[in-house]
């Protein structure tokens, strides 16, 4: 029995074959505003239970950054009915896995269980929402956990602060200018009452999506959801501040020093449209052309042929309000950083000027179609993508089924025009990232 469960969890419940694309789902609202999405797939005896709260670091106060990420940790402390330290033990002892993550825009909690433990997953998430224990002891414990995470992932990690440096310029005037981990000084200074107020404002059913995907019975699951979540009180409507940033019209140049590196790096970053935009998907395709895989243009030119770079990359960091399109390179054999930037700029200019070939275009579409199928081949992937659609695409969970159509409809001309529109020298931040001596 254990072997069967472990095998099922390892494959995380395959739900789509390469030919299947349509994700079927059922959705409804509870009276308290909790939106619920159910996806049934009986391929494997596995179920993913997830809750996405529409709260991230952009919802924080300027002098109290890091709260959303802090709550990612704090809400594992326990509840009125779950003793401190028991949450994860309950999951693992019943054959499950669990985790959470926080971005600038949302916080995502999940459990992956054998399907006969669905009710346990629902109880755990309802306890997190209804009866969390938020006290001085838990705050102090998690404060130390977050500090250690910051030391490990940012302060002592090579190149760990490049997004912090870039976003400070790229999103000046917007909460995206600070990173989700926030300021340790702000967390140290915060009072318990401030943590409680943050929870009451954002971790409410009307600011959340409960998504369950896997081996489930729709009617029975509906009844279970109501029994566990209907009593959670509705919160006040969440009112978000809107930020409209002026366009960047002149190149911004900055230098950062990092004691954790020996090899310098150069970054060029552009502010681009957010994830709702069709152009965001086009920028994802541009990234693939430039740097995804060994045959990509930048890798072929700079790593393989000229051997001027140890590593080169381009990626679209897509967020709700805006995005950051980032290119970077690490030099080989002491190649000057400006030479690397020049090579990257030449390939961007080539994209802005010439249409990609028909064969490259077909290869690109096939790659993105495979990525789509792969992303929705596991229960957890389906749960998260359904929640993303509802949270970020005008409450449209069916966005999951529209994505492939959009990908297929993007033209070679769009790829050229989007590169020409957003990836210009006068619209960017250039960061020289150097070893600190």
C-alpha cells in the first residue's frame, strides 16, 4: 500500500496526455465569498488541495515590508486545534506533501495527498483560515526562520541581490520596488497587533480561491467544502491601491558590489506589461528565442562560438501590474562587460528588425505547446493554474484553456513588434554587478 501511495505522489497524478488539452472544472462561491474550483481526474489516487490568497508584498505598507512572506511561514505555526509544530507532521504521517510560496502578488498554500485523505487537507486549510494561532511566541520563532532564509537565499548567495537592485529602479514609486522577503528591521519593529490586523485584512475567504484537483467526487467534495469553510466569517472587501508609473525614457545605469562573487555580471532590465497582457506571452517567446536551450541565439553566439560568456540568459519576470524583462551575462576570460552587453543588444536588434524564420517559428510554437501540456500534467499544476486564472485574469478560471489558443495565435510579426516596442536602450536599467574587494 505504501509503495502505491509513494508512486502516486511521485508522479503527482498525471492528468493530461500529450493530446488532451481541455481542462474540465466546476466552480462555485460560498456565501462568505470563498471561490471554489474543483477538477476531477481519476488517473491516479491523488488529490491536490490548495488555497491562493490574493496578497503579496505589493499589499504591504512602506515601513512594514515582508509581511506577506512572513505569513507564509507564520500560518504553519498551528491553530486552536493543531498544536505548534504539528501541521507538517499531520501531512507527512498521512502520506502527503505540503508547502507554500509567496510572490509580489499572491500567497499559495498546498497539500498533495492520497485521495482518501482529501478531508484532512480541507480541515488543515480551514484551520489555517479560521483558527490560526498568531501570538508573540510564533512571531518570534518565525522571525528567526525568515532571517535565516534571507541570509541563505539573499545576503550570502552569489548574485542574490540583483533583483533588489534592479527593481528599486525599474519600479520606483510602486511596491514592486522591494522584494517579498522584505526588511528584517520592519519585521523586528512590528507589533503583534499589526500582524493580527494584516491577517484579518487579507487572509479572508473573499480574498481567496480554494482549488482541489485530482481523484475526487464532485458532489461529495462540494459538501465537504461547505462543511469545513462555510463558517469562516467574510472579511471586509479588499481595496487595492492602483499605481501608474511614468515611462522610463532614459537609460538608468547603476553598479552593485557583492562579496559573495568572484565573477562579475551585467544585467539589462526593461519594464514591460503585466501577466494579463497578451504581450507578456510574446515576451516569454522572445526569451525562448534568445536564451532557452543550447541552440538559442545568445547561447550559440556568446557561449559556443565567441566563447565570451560563461552564461547568458533572458527571461520575462511576469507580475500582476507590470513585468520585468531581464537579460544578463557572466564573462568568460575577462571579457569586458560592455562587450557582452553589445552582443546581447545586437541580438535584440536583430529580433526588432527581422522576422524569425518559419522553421524557428514552428519550433517555438511546438516548445510552448509542450510546456503547456507539461505544466498541466500534474494535479498541483492544474490547481495552481486554475487559481491563477481566477485571481489574475478577471476571475476567469477558464484562462487555463485559453492559453494554448493565445500561444498558437502569436505571429512572427508580433514577436518583432513587441521587441521593438519594449526592449530599447532608453527604456532600461543597466546594472554592473561586481565583486566586492
